[in-house]
C-alpha cells in the first residue's frame, strides 16, 4: 500500500471511483535487501475510475494486472 499526496497529481474529486494522473511511481528497497542486497523494487501504476492498473515495469506479481482499489477505513 502506498500513500499518494494529491497536490502533486490531478484528482477527479470522486471518493468512490477516483482517478489520479499522471501515473504513480513508487520505488523502494527490494524484499531481501538485508540478505546481500536486492535490486530496487518498483510499483508503477495508474489509478483510473476506482481501479489500479499496474504497468508492466512493476517488479511485483501484479505487474500488468488491473485490480479494484481496496476498501479502507471500515468502508464496505
């Protein structure tokens, strides 16, 4: 899960089906960085109409997939 500060992106103002633009790019240390160093991990996505479209350059198992945004803070 990543935080997005919307002052850096455009947001459609829809809390139920948000769209942010441009893309969201998050880089972080790889999962096994403590065991000799892993390459930098990458999550690159678009949030469109309440769905996350993970781009193929992601380094995780959701690369190339589109999934619904998770429900947060006790929502239904």
